[in-house]
């Protein structure tokens, strides 16, 4: 493994550790965490019919691709003895780590410099806005931006006959998680 990738990996590991420590000690924004828990409960009870129940109670329903992820995370956390407030944010931490890696590679390709890649990874892994989105607010914005960056990566590096399809699929997955990636069109 090159020094470049060791540097990226080090930044990602530090970012993940910071997020996990903060998640363990900060319960998150009550409305957002409660909305997550309510959505998971409705999904577990009604599966994809949960949307008819999610509008009750003034809670914003989570998009269809993210509900099974939250449910699986909740079940895994329960099996491991991890609190729901923590287990529901672990997929967000994983997505932040992936976002840092993809941001590094896209920055390297676009700017033509590994230094830009290290800078992009550092901004995502250690940047307060990214940490706050995951830890404090439990928002899906970072997950949605991951799909946008994957779409950009597909557009930049996929074979010409496949790039539109792969980029479109990435944006479609992003729209199924949060509607923001559709703005990438």
C-alpha cells in the first residue's frame, strides 16, 4: 500500500473514531433520532406499507432505500447490545468513511494531484460540518452526497458506453435515499 493510501486510510480511521466517540457521548438531536426510531418501528411492523402510517404524528418519512438500512442497523445493534440511538447512526459513519475515500479519488482525478485527494479526504473525514451532520443531527445529506460523488466518479472513469447508465443508477439510488441527488441532473 502506498503512502498516499496510508494517509487516506489514516484520515478515515481518525474521522471514524471521532464520530464513534461523539456518537457514544452525544444522543443526537431528539426530534431526528425519535423520527428515525419511529420510522424503523413502522417499517418493522408494516414494511413498505409503513408510509401510510409514517405521515401520522408529524414525522417526515425516510425514503424507501434508507428504511431497510436503518432497520438492519437497529436489529444488529439490538443483537450486539448497542443502543438504538447509536446503532442507527453507524451506517452514517460508514458512509462518511466511504465519502472521504471517493472524494479523495475524484479530487485526485479532477485536479490531477494526490495532494488534492488528501485535502478532500481530510475535509470530509475531519471537517466539522460532516461530523455534525452525522453525529449531532443524524442527517442523510452525507449519504446522498456519496451517491452524487459516485455518479461523478462513474462519469469520469467508466467506459463511455456505460457511464450514463452507471451515473444514472448512482443518482437514482441517491434519490431513493434523499431527493437532493436529483439536483445533480
